[in-house]
């Protein structure tokens, strides 16, 4: 019987000889990481368990190099010729975990080709042609013998995966990896049977697929991931990718449409940002689907089951592939299936979970990648997902209905506590409510809405327009204070004339045509972009030497790109605000010179300060109630900090 809420998205589909239980794929993420003792890292198995329990039809392990030549420069190659139980153990362990939790097990096979990071004399980069790369590295053009060996490497790796129990493999033919390099005329300048016509440029892909099929048989799923669009100025057109899809179709079971190039993920929409459309690759998938008979999956900023349902119903794709969206809510599918789609936490595309190309990000972030998902604590604490109720049920009062307070209330309720949430305003969301007036941030407003729906779904008592008093605290076991932060107002003469950035989004905000933005951090840059899109002339004044250093890496790069490309925004770094005047802002430049920047409106984005909680703490002490402070009222931070602290407070009661 079709699902009453999403009958197309949640219907089964035949992929090759396999039947998928629904149309949802967990898109590739991360290779198998084996420990010295031969087991998979526990976090990977937990990741697979909780996401497969979530109901995906296919769980695909990410980029797996098929040879030393195919691997990253510093990446050890595992080897796929040894079929002993000991050598195959971590892969079998991963497969068993995926199968035991109800999903098809797939693994993505790849070859870095000319894009190999940090090649060396002992481990060089191979590509379609001999060349000197943009970074000065030498790329060795592949001879026919090397091509033949590469084809054999893919077939050998696929056979290893079949013996390990995988249901199939995904050939990575997009994102600038080797098959993509042969397809793209930008990289492939060969004059032999592997260059020139679309048939020739598709040849290596066809040979790889044929070799895998011959080695592994018809009951082994062959999926190909490609870039429907390169999204670079001289990239191939839709006619090329459609023709390529037709060339490879006879040898595969499913086409997976992505976009862009790994080394430029933000610029080419390989990873869509909050400034890109959701489902940004759907039209490319639709064009390919019209040209082929095999099922077509699409990835790219998909976070809403209603959108996915519509695209499948309209015949634009057959399946949707998601990664970040399923991290943002591990119960995404179950909630869609049971009519609770309003409670799905939809990925806000903040870029916390993906800092960009590995080597670049490692250097820029000093090897310290952010952990977890900004809006879903279980993405980092999967081992606590099914912890069950606490030993003792308590009466809990949460003061403050921002995301930190809401998360504390939700988690405490999950653990079996009786929760009341007080919000002094007439709506939940706290500081994030500015997002309802910015079309680029509607997912932030959606987060507030979904968390509110979760609270109602859990019967948390929500009391609006009410400040906390000692009477509210009496009889409770714990008070969780989550009263947030307020704009920081440094002692700058005239700063009281400025409009705070969070108020500049309001439709009725008194923002003139010429704006000076004080502060070029995350908030200042996002607000500047918002105002520039409205046609305002904006000058950013930032004391530091760079913009948005507090943003997650790829989001920071996106903001800088938008600002650099805008003819409405001017930037003054290493510049100090001395005074806000009636007609503008007096600033001091790096060389000590002073200048008046004319403005109709001055907007302040100079940071946030924790709200004082001392009176609330006194009330709690008088009522004899334990106190936990969380979120911005402890230290102004990001959404992740508030959600994580709210989760810990609620879970550990």
C-alpha cells in the first residue's frame, strides 16, 4: 500500500536485479578507516547504524582509491588483491553493519588522476595528458598501458568489494576525478582513441564499467556518479553530459547526478551553500533522465521530502541522494513516513560538516576540523540515540525559547522528564527570528519551526509572553537557563545612533540607500550581502585584516566571493571606527589617516554579549532548585554551541 504522505518518494524501485525499499540514498561520505587491529573505527559503524536505522535504501561509503596511483598523495593504499578473511575483515564488518540495519551496501571507487594532491616522484599524478598543473606539479599523461592497468585496478577493487559482501559499487566519474578528466575537453587534449569525440572521451569510463560487469556479474549494482554541470566558465554543456550518459548507460544500473569539481566545491556547487537553490542539480538530472532508461538519482541541497516527492512525481528523477540532510535529522525518513514532516530538522547548509578539500582545509584549520552537525547533536553522539529514559523522572523548567532552550527541553522530554518552557516573547526562536525576513536564510526559520513542532509533538508545556519568577521555579528539580545574548555596544561615541544588524532585516527597518556596516565578521558580512541584494550601497568597516574569520571555512569563502563580486559592497579592513556621526562614520585607516565615510544609515555588527543571569540564579537558589546555564548566556557562540549545550543539559539530568 502506498505511503499516504509521500507515495512516490517512499515507494520501492528496482535497481538492476535489486529491489530498493524506497527512493532515498545516503550519498557517499568518507572511505573505510581500518584500525591497526583490523576493525573499522567504531564511529564509522555507529554512523552506519544510526543512518541505516533511519531507513535509507542504500548506504554508500565514500571515495575509495583503487590503487596507489589513484590515491591522495599522503593516503596509504589498502590493497585489493588480498582476499584473505583477515584483510577483508574491516570491509566485511562495515557491510554486515549496513545489511543488519536494512540497507543496500555500496562503495564508491575513485581515481584522483591529475587532481592528486601533493604528488611526488614516488607517487606521481597521472592524467589524460602530460602537463604542468596550475600549482606547478607535473602530471604524467597516461599511456595506453597505464590506462589498461587502471581499468584492471577498478575491476580488481570491485571484485574485492563483491567478495566482501557489497551489493555493488559506485564509479566516481564526476567532481574532477579521472573519468571526468577524460570526459572534459578542458583537460582531455588527447589525439588518440581516448580523446576528441564524445565516444572517445567516454571510452575509459565504458572500459571500466565493462570490466567490472564482466568480473562481478549482472547481480552486482553498478552506479555512476557524474557532474551534470561543471559550473565553470569554460565547462561542458548539457549536450555533452547527456551524450556521455547515453554512452555509459548500457553498462550500468543507475546514474547519480551531482555537480562541480572537488577542488572548487563552493564555486562549482559540488557542495551547495545557503545561497544556492535546494535541489540545484534537479534540472540536469531531468535532462539526463529524458535521454536514458536506467534510474536516475540526484544530489544537491535536498532537505525537504515534499520537494523530493514532487521531483519524482514530475519525472525529473527516480531517487534522491542526501548526506547533510540525513545528518541534520537521523529520523528524516521515519518522520516523513509517519506524517511528521513538520518536525524534520532541515539542513541549514552552514558548512560546519564540510570544510572543503581535505589538504587545503587541513592547512587552513591547522588540522582541526569542526565536529558534529550544527543542528543535530545525535550526528556526533549516535551512541546516545537510543539511550532510553533517565533513571529518575524530574520536573524541569527551561527559561528561554531559543535553539539552546528548545534543544534542552526536547532532550529532557526524550529522557522522560516533565518539562515546562518559558519564553518571554510571543514566539520561539530567540535571536534566529531575524531569519524570517531573509530569503537566503529561510532554513534557519525552518529550524525554529521544526524544533517548535518537536516540542509540541512531545507535549512540552510552552508558556509564551512570560518571564521567569521564583513561583515558576518552586516545585521544580532543575532550572535550565537559556536566555541568550544581546548586541555588544562598545564605548564608541555616537554608536547609539546605529541600527543593530539583527534589526536591519526587518521589512520596516529604517535603512537608507547608503550604509556603513561596522564589523566584518560573520554577521556583518551576511547582513551586508543581504542589504546589497536589496540595492543598498554598503561599506564594511573591519578592524581585522580579513573578513568573516569566525565563519565556517566554506561559508567564509562564499561570503568573501559574494562580497568581492558585488558592485554594491566596498570593504575597509584594518580600519577602526572612531565615531558615529549624523552624516556617517569617522574611521582611522591602517596608516593612521582619518576619513569620514558618508552614510544614511550605520549598522552595527560588533559582536554579542551574554545576557546577565544573576537574578534568575538568585530566584532558583531561593526556590531550592539546581541551576544549569547553557548557550549564549554563558558565552555568545554559534548555533552548534547552543544546541550541543542544550542537548548535554537535557541528556545528563
